[in-house]
């Protein structure tokens, strides 16, 4: 008999098969943004609820891009609560030797924006690729962009230098 858990497991098997066959979609602008951050000495980690994170990073060829990975596997091992609780982001920050207030969280989901907001992160950047930007803003994003090419390392630095609410940024979608 099929169960919700069984259907979820089958869905995950199918996802992993497709991933193995077709690879992972990579947004070049996101990779460029991350590399720009790193070239400026800014530490970068990945935090996700997915238990497939490591496989996705491998298939995308970007495993070495992040200094820490807090994913569904780590969450299970550590007993972390899922979004909208900020546990995965807080652990990723700690792994980087940072406090939440020193970090930017880039999120494309309402639950992730809520988690970053609840965790008191220094900048909650909403990424409105598949969701209306106003919703991300309403649920706690400080700024919203449609693509990471719309923001620079300097923009992030200015945000932290001037403080929350004084960056001069407007909501973009």
C-alpha cells in the first residue's frame, strides 16, 4: 500500500535518477556572484533542507565553491528544525565563524525568508525567480532581486556599512 512517506521516497528516487542523467541546472549569475564574494574575502556556505545537496553540488561541478554545507542530512544528524526555523542558517553561520548579524541569507522561498528574518541575519536577500517579489518582501526580505546579477559585492558592503534600512535600496522585481 502506498503511503505519503513511500510516495516521497519514490519521488526522491526519480529526482536522483533525473539528476544523474541530466545534471543540475546552474544559474551562471549565481555562481559569478558567489565567486565575486569569495574574491573579496567573504566566506560562503550553503544551507538547504534538501538531502540531495551534496549530489546536486557534485552534478553541477561546484562542490568546492562552499566552505560549509548544512543540508537535510546534517539537519537529521544534528536534530535541526526545518524552515521556517532558522537552525540551518545559524549552524552555517557558526561553521563559518560568524554571527547571524554578520551574514547575508539569499532565499527564494517564503519559509526561508521567514527563517532568516527570525534568525536576525544581517541581510535577508529575496530571490524572486519563481515567486512574486512582494511576497518575499512581505515575509521579511530586506531586499528582493529577480537575479543575483542585479546585486554586487559593493551593494552588500554598503548595506552592512550603513545599517538596516539606510542602504538606499528599493524593492526590485
